[in-house]
């Protein structure tokens, strides 16, 4: 087997080479994450509108929902929420049914990438259970809103699969309009900068 056949890294536009099997936090850059997530489509692209609804926008929506569900949550928790799908800038966004089919190997790689991203930006590699549960709740609420507003699901169908938000949907309405990749990337980077600065100031 040649070295190229054994290759388990991806070259990023920043010049970094990120090893997918043993990722180093030193090879993770927020610009690469934002660029990649803004170009990865949620729902495999099966959404209404001329633009995709990207993982970058989903991440912004989840972070906003976390803020609504837990207004007193520290900035570090909200930063973790924004980055909760960071691995998808490398491995893409697989829909949940396919993740279930693939099973453990995919999830193990995903978790290693997420831990490396968290470490890179000063967060614990393993979030506390309370934060994990909060992000999961916000993630399911985001899926419900996306499913009913963008992906053609009926309310009844979405209620069976996801969870309606526990806060008023109007507070996050602006996050549900699909943006161009450039605007999604810019919005993600701006919010990251705000949260990162706040988290560092509080530490």
C-alpha cells in the first residue's frame, strides 16, 4: 500500500493538514471550519430556496436556541454550541438515519474531531453533561424548525421525529433564511469572534 493510499488527512485552504484519525488541535483553524460549514448543506440539500441551508447557519441557529433556553449560560457554553457540528467541515453532514447505519466508527471519528476543535478554542474536550443535554435539546429544536420551514415536513411528522422549540420561534426567525455561502461564512465568523472574546474575558 502506498503512502497516498494510506492518506488519512485533508489539506485545508489555510495550508493545514488535518489527520482524520488522530486530529491535532494545532491543525484546526476557525477560518477553515467556517469556510467548510458554509458549503455543507443540511438535509442533503433537500430544502426550499435558491441557496442551500448550510451547517454554518444551523450552527448559528442552535447557538441562538441555547441562548434562549439558558439565558445565563456562560459564553464558553454558547461557543461550544456554535462549534457542536465543527467536525462536519471535514466529514460532511450525514443525515441521522445514515449515521445510525454506519454506527460506531463514524461516531468515534466525529467525537475525536470535535474534541480537537474544542481544545483548539480553549474548551474542555468533553463538555459537562448539562451542556451536552442543552445542546442536544437545541439541536432537536433546530431540526424541527428547519424540517417544517425548509425541508417540506408536516408539523405532525416533525413532532414525531424532533422536538418543537421551548422558546418562541420568532426569536430565531432570522436564522431560518438560507444565505449564500459567503454570507453564511461571514456570519459564522462574526459570531465566533464575539463568543470567543467573551469566553476569554470570563476565564
